[in-house]
C-alpha cells in the first residue's frame, strides 16, 4: 500500500525472507479472499508485480473523486501512436510516421513525457535510429501483467467481406468524381423561335443568296494560244531590216 509502483515479488521475498514463489502463492490467496468477500479493493498482479487497486464496480465513484476538474486525456492521435508502439515495438519514430502517414514528433514527445513510452535501444543499421517501446507505467494504466495480455490484432482486422465492400465503395466514389456533371434541363432544351410581338411589322424576307460551295474552288482556265496562221519570216528579210 505504501509503494507507488507494483511491488516486485522478488523484493517482497527479500523483505519477508521467503521465496518469490511463495510470495505469489500468498498474494493469489489474498486476491481470491478479497474477491470472494466483494471488497471495494482488489489485489492484482500487473506489470510483473502486485498492487492494490479499486474494484471495477467502484470506478464511477472513484472517477467522481479523482477525475473532477481534470482533462488530461490522450488525444486520438496519441492513442493511435501508442497502439502502434505497443504492438510493433521496438520501433523507430520514422517507422511510426510511415505507418500513420503523418509526422509524429510531437505525439511521441507527449507520450514520453507521460511516461508511457521510452527509449529501448538503437537500430544497428545506418543512422542508428532510436527504438521506442512501452513502459511499465503503460501496463499499470491498462491493468496488464505483460504485453502478452494485449488483445490480438486479429480481433480488429475486418473480414474479407467488409474489406471488399469498402473497396467497392471507394471505387464508386472515384467513378463519381471523374464523371462529367450532368447537363440541366435549361442547357439541354432546344431554343425555340423568337416570338414576334403583336402589332409589330414582320420584316420582308430577303431573297436567298446563292450558296457557294467552298469545297472545290473553280480553277481559272488557262488561256490557249491560238496557232499563228501567219507564215514565218525569212532570215533574209530580217537581214534587210537590220541594214535599214
């Protein structure tokens, strides 16, 4: 009752000079006795040690006394990050960020300050990144004796039918985003002829202009040279003209 942390059976064994196995046996007997008498508290083994804590049925009354005026709850991002570290430890900060898809520097710092995660070792690979894991305080807050008591991830994995339905919904959403917007009735309506106000003169129709076919333009006919009927001038006559 005077310890801030769960008491290690080996430490209790040294204090009362009995074996650690005998300590566990006595604690189990006390726990069964308190449970049978429906005491307001229970002796529970958590984080490798033994501690007294209030029974689950008393939690509403304890919350009224302890949590009044306090709002030190973890955010959804912090809980998600803590879950990743708990199930994937030892894990680096970069690996957590890759799983979440966002930066986790601030969230990891908060979890360290709360004492829920800590540095375990360094990655032997290039860069020697710091590897993080959960602490004994994490086990205490969850009421677990070891990480083996964490619920298996298989309980949270959706069934193949659910995965297929989710994928089908995503495909439908993508198709709707890519489809062109449907035209309205006003846009699709055929414009009607413009009504002529009553009493106004109707303009006389102009004669139809000839339709010009632009596909083939008529090519101008090349002038044909008429064959000259005149007799050729003799070279002697040209010489005479030159002498004059």
